[in-house]
């Protein structure tokens, strides 16, 4: 699993404070720790930065490149900010996060990627929003995103499709469709584009104590359909265990068996069954309940684990 570390994000109060103070040591330390925890790329989300983008992006790229050699993901809606960051990059091939099928971004972002030799994360998003159905999201990729990359002469290995994970709280019906989108995208083009997701989006607006479990169970499902890249928290050791268990097909412990069974069921276009779980084990019972909300079988509520 290729993890793009998500922890430098403007929604974090610590990140906001460090950015205001231009605390380079904070960002350097956080980048190093993410890489040490297993991140193979570091995402940098500073928001639009409409006024000071040139100074801020140049400053933070130079700081982080002092201490890590991995690719940096430039995560912003400001195309001018993207270019300022790209001009500062001197090490690994960067990633632009993101473009979409919205006309302005579809026009500008691939041209930047071509100019600077960057990879692009492309969202299955069109001007009217995100479709629910898997086929509709795949169509955005094959009708808009991939053709635009070919038009500007970007190689397919520089395209990363993000089919957009949405929260189980409020967008529950999207969760199973996202799984099928990941499955189908791998066969929609030859050669296939890389597929990535923002894993923790599935648990946005969910009580903090439940978020890691929801993320892990969804991860097992997505690995079952072949997911190999994600923007996620590399510090989540339980999440990293799930990755190791499924990649190695390790079934040496009860939890390892359960997560592998979830991945196996989804891989075979099946659904987890009650007999896959030891319901006398509270951990396994919680995982079972989580599969049911993610597959839209049981209506999500914040107290779903108590039902």
C-alpha cells in the first residue's frame, strides 16, 4: 500500500498555528515522522492561500525538502499556488492534488503537470457534483479525465484517479458504489490508471472514537477490490496492521482472519456474513456492525455500535 501522509492539513489547529508562525521545525518534524511511520509521499494541504500563496508554498516546500526525499503532494484549489510549489520542488516527482472534470481545472491543471513533469490526482467530479453510481464515476474518468491527459501528452503512469470517498454519516449510499468504482476503474482503460482514495473521508462527521474502526473496515473492503494507494494517517498502527495482514494473507490471529475474510468476500463480489465473525468477541462484533453500515444494509447512526 502506497500511503500519502495526510497529517499536514490546514484543518488542524496545530498546522494553522505553525503556518501563522512560520514554524519550519514543526513541518519538518511532522514530515519526517510520517515518512518514518511508512508514508511514501507527504500531502501538504494549506488551503487556497489566495493572497500569500507564492511566499507560503515556496517556504514550506523548501523546508520539507530539507528533511525528506519522498514525493510531495501539493494539495490546493489554487492553481497559481500549485505552480509556485512546483517551481520550488527540487527532489522527487511531485503530485498535484487535484484536478476534476470541472472545466477550469480540467483545462489548467494537466498543463501544469505537463510543464513540470508532475503526477496528477484527478477526481471523478463534474460541475453538477458527484454521481452516486459506480458506472457514472467511471464514465467521468474515461470520457473526461483520461482523454484530457492524453490530449496534453501526459503518460498514463502520471495519472491517479480518485473516485471520491464520502462520509458514511450523511452519504451512506455512496459507500458501496465507491467500492465498485475502484473495482471497475482497474479494467476501464489499458494501461489502467493508478487509483487512490482519501480513506479518512469515510468517517468525517463521525464521533472520534468510532472513526478509526470505520476507516479500517472500509480499507479492508477497498483492498479486496485492489486498492494500492491512499491518502491516510500513517500513524494509525491498527490500520497499518490491517494492511500487513491483507497483503501477506496473514490469518494467524482472530482479527487478522476477520479482516482477510472481509477483503476476500468483497473481492468475490460477495458480502461479509455473520458466520465470518465470533460475535462473542466485542471487537469482532463491532467490525461486523461496521460492515453493515458501510454496505448500506443498516442505517448509520452515531450510536450504531450500541444497537
